[in-house]
C-alpha cells in the first residue's frame, strides 16, 4: 500500500483505515484517549525495561518519543477509526506505528524500534485499549463533574431564593395544592445531586484496569517481572489510584463496568429532560401560559412572530438528552453482543460514552450560565394564583 510521504504511521494503520473506516471518528479527534494510550505505552516501556525485555537504547527512544506525543503533538497522525471492527486493532497499531515512526525518524538505523516487537512488547491490543479507555473516561469525568457541581450550586441558591414564592402545585397537569417554587426547584436540585453521586461512583470503578492480562486475561506473553511492575509504572505515567482488576479473565470478557457508566449517563439525561420540561412549562406564555418564572432571553425565538422569545436553552438540553440516551443504548448493546473470551465491541461502548460526556458537559454549562443563573420568579403572576390564603400551612 502507498503510505503518504512524511507519515509516521505504517502499513497496518493504512490497512485499517482502508478496511474499517466508516464513522468519521478518528483517534486524533479524542485527545483524552490519545493521551491515555501514550501513557499506557510509556508505562509498558518502563516495565519492559524492568523485565529486561527492552535494552537501554530502545527504552530511552520509546520513552522520549512518548513524552513528546503526550503533549499533544502529531495528532494528525492518529487516523484510525475508533468504531472500526477487530477489537481496537487499528487503534493499537496506529499508536504503535506512530511511536516507532517518530522514534526512528532522523536515525541512521531506521529499524531500531519495531512497532510490534518493541512498542507492543508484553502487551495485547485487548489490555492496552481496555486500560487506556478507562483512564480517558476518568479524565473526561473531571470536567463533567465540575459542570454538574456548578449547576447544582446555582440550583440550590435558586431554590432558597424562591422558597417563599407561593404557586400552585400540579399533579396530572391539574391544580393540586399550594406549594412554593423553591420546593419544586429543590426537587430538581436533589435529583441532580443524586445522579451526580451515582455517576461519580460508576466512573470511579473504572480505576480497576487489566493491563498485564494480555489477550484473554491469562497474561500469556508478558514476563512475571513485567506483570509485577506494570501497575506501579502505570500510576507513574497516568496518575495515581489505578489498581489491577481482581479477575483478569472477567475483565476481558465483560464490559459491564462501562455499561454501568452509560446507564448512569442515561439516567442523568432523563432527569435533565424532566427538569428542562418543567422550566419550559413554568415559563410558558407570557400571557396565556403558566408564566410563573421568567427565563433569560438569549436570542430571537421566531423568524415569523415579532418579539417572540422561546425557551431555547432548555430545549437544547432536552435534545442533548435524546442524543445521550442513544449513546447509552449503543454502549449497552456492546455489552450484550460480547461473546466468549473477549468482548471485541468495547470501542463502541467507549466512543459513545465519550460522546455522551462531552455533549452533557457542554449543554450543562450552557444551561447553568445562560438559563438557570438568570432565571427569576414572576411575582405578579404568582400573586394572581389562588394560593395565598393557605400559604402559611406550607411554609418550611
């Protein structure tokens, strides 16, 4: 096959791109995963040096190259389609070949580093990509977690601010009894807090990885010294807190830890959809709807009705929720369709979790800053409701 001049990758990457590409999701478009993969390769290099699998010259060459790549250089060389079949094979070979290609560039001996014999020594695609995917999700969670905590803080403040604003509670969309806007918003806040805690717990379980288990969990092909040292080396390169899975055979076969994260992302999306629908109803009108809250006007709502302002930010959050629920289903299908000793569909779960996290993070920031923070009660509308004679019965 023709390899473009200046390409750091080699023929295995080119073949995988030619054979397996369809989604447009290139490895280089996911910098968290690239960083995680390079951190894994750096750790394996050090453990292979400890085990005398790599000599000093080769280990130095691979290590220095990994340190260059982990800064984000050469992202355009990571061209494998993340959703290509073959159990991540295109992704792992892309990383191996780029490391080898960059390590060998400018040397008289252009074959000092072989992508499979040296960069991939003591490893399988299965344990490398399993481990890197979980490290990347842990990294991505930090931004989503921060966005959720900021949203909860604003929601909590709004709930306290509106706890004395009385309105009519509805059940089945019919009048029920007097309550406060703060009580409703407090329920929103409680649900978000609960879903954040459960999602954080599910993501935290991904710190258990299987590096050293090679293909099916047996560790075949990895020397004992390497296997004893690899998690220590991984914590040096990828950050502390990573531990070895208790059962490496289980880790190769079952990706229910990823499916648990997807399920929690789906539950979060459903709560956000419910919250956004509530705000659309409460802000509807302004003359013929509920009209009990006023949402910030961020842009024109209609090209036809003059001056019409629509709840575009809650609607954006709802549509994000639809997309996330699709990602959840795809991730759980990847769990269901695994068979026998290795789940080769893991990348489908991982990519959909990546996409769900990124969409949620962006939409929650928009919702918090451009809707929730500027949301206010409509005191005139609330005062017109027939609730104030009995309000004293429902004070907190």
